[in-house]
C-alpha cells in the first residue's frame, strides 16, 4: 500500500515538474541589457532602479549607467532615479533572439519649492519695532578705536621683535649695500649734515630716553 502511494506521488511530481518546465520554456526569457543616460547631457545615470512590473524583479545600473538582467518578452519595465522622471518601457514580444539592448533616456524632474522667509521675530511688526528702537552698545566700537590709536600702535610695534621675513629682508639689504660700495670706502655719516639733523630731531623728541618696562 505504501509502495503504491509513493509511486503515485512520484508520478504526480514528475508530471508537475514537466509541466512547469514547459511553462518556463514558453515564457520566452531574454537577457535584457542597456545603459541609462541623461537626456540633456547624455551622461550616464548611476544607480538607476530598473524593475519588472510583472515579476517585481530587476536590478540597478552601475556607476557607468550599465545594467543587465533576465526578463521576459512583453513585460513592462519601470526606470526610476532620484532627480529624474519615472519612465516605462515595454519589451517587444516579437523578438526573434534571446537578447535585447536598450539606451534609456531619463528626463530631469524639476521641483519648485515655495520661497521660505525666516524672521528672527514672530511677526514683521515686532521685527520693525526692534530694528528701530534697539540700542546698539558702542563699548566695543570705542575699545576698537582706542586700540587703533597711533601711540598704541607704535608702542606695540616697538615691542614686537623682527620675524623671519624681516630679518631676511634686512640681511639682503646689508648684502646689497656691500656690493654697491665694493672696491671703495662706504660713506661716513659722521660728517653728513642730514644725518646730524635727524639725530638732533630724534633727541628732542625723546626717542633715546629709557623706557620703563
């Protein structure tokens, strides 16, 4: 009895498998390949989603817009990508080969958003009142003017040592001066009346006074 049941089950399974294979062969499967590009720039559209609406199977395009997967003749494919309009393509059911290639154009989808105006106050009236009546403190402004006085700037300048750029410039000036007076004695400012006038003026101005640190 058990042997007859097993034989019957195997026979039914064999018939079902054969019928499924016949139906599978009648589906006309094809290798569907192609490339997805933008309609305006003709540049590839990477990572575009391609879905077979009938079977809900599909794939995505690679970085160069290329894709390839198994589909059936007569199925409708949906192409979708962020920033582009969705588009459908129906595979022809009159194909004589098991391969089909496609160049799918994607059109940009422009979305216009309303202008958002952000105010720091709940209403325009409160903002206008605060803008007109708010008193701006001038302590920082006065402090900035005090720091930019000539005496303050001169004192800070005298306290700042020479940096690398200034030392290099001074060294280059010394070298140029030696080259200019090469083969002769450099001038002696001891008998230069202009140098004496500058010395006397600096003396009267107190430039040589000792400054307390």
